[in-house]
C-alpha cells in the first residue's frame, strides 16, 4: 500500500556511519527533518549525509488478507474503545 509523502519512513546514514530511521516530517532541497524511533526531532543537511532513503511502502506488513471480517470488526471495536484513554 502506498503512503502519503508525509508518512513515509526514512533511513539516513550520517557522515560518521550512524544509521537512523524515522518518519519524514519535512524535506526541502537542502535539508530533511524526521522524527526518529525514540520520538526525537532530527534535522540533517543533505550534503552531510552518506545516504538518504525515503521508502514508499510501510514497514509494517499488511493484514488485509489475514483477518476474517469478524476479526477485523473486533480489532476496530477494540481501537475505538481506546479513544477515551
């Protein structure tokens, strides 16, 4: 399933070889900002990165063909019940 650009997962490799993953928040010609896996805002100058990869699909597998209609209804009902938390 395709993702909207704002929700796409990003992987960056810094000049010192660290790999960071997160969700892209903003990107322009020179910079990219993301929220990393620890929910920290990160900003990078593209010229200083070894690698920048923007994925077009979700990392989480689809369960569209794995759940029955009743199971899917149960999951949705559970998620709706969490709204008050």
